[in-house]
C-alpha cells in the first residue's frame, strides 16, 4: 500500500508545474488573439487604402467627364449656325440666293455612288439552346417511369 502511495505522489505534478502550464496556455491564447487582431488590422488597412484609391479615381473620372462635357458644349457653340455665319461674313463670304446658283452639266461625268460605311442593321433572332427531355424531368418522374417500365417487363415475363 505504501508503494502505491509513493507511486501516486511521484506521478502527481507539483503546484508550480500546474501554474506554469496555465501561464503557458494563457500566453498561447494571448499570442493567438494578437495574431488574429494583427491579421484583421492588416486586412482592414489594405481595404481602407484601396477604398480611398477607388474614391480618388472616381473623383478624377467625374472631373474628366465634366471636362469632356465642357469641351463638347464649347465645340457645339463654335459650330452653331450663328457663329459659323459670323465667321464666314468676317472672311468675306456672302449668302447666296437660290436663283444665283449655277449648276454645270459636264458631258461624260459619271456621278459617284454613295458609300455605305456600315452594314444595315438587321434584327438577329437568338434562339434558346434546346435542352434534351432527359434533363428536364424530375428525379421522381424518372423513378416512376422506370418503375412502370420494370413492372411492365415483369408482367410480360410470365412463365
């Protein structure tokens, strides 16, 4: 009996070992928590940086869109009828009346045919792909059909 007590005492852990194990376990938990927090902060920081880059590029895109619209409006005002007439008058051009226009008919002149730069728009009908009937029936329908086929075969195979 004394020997059993001696063995039990020798295999029980000392209190300082238990404390050391608890401290090690707690330290491991803290390190894992810090690692997860670090990864989370890293991902959050990268996400924030990318988000700010996207916002900056969107602002630049809006600025470029406004610039394009401004230039288009200026081009439209420059090419307006009133503006073109004013510039033509400054250059010495005068408006011609229809009775002042003279058309010359030249013998042997062949009028060029008009050039078609793009083909005529044709409506295209896109047909839906055909799905075989085997893929449109449910599992229960297939099982019912197989069972009835098997029952028919069994009823025909009478001895």
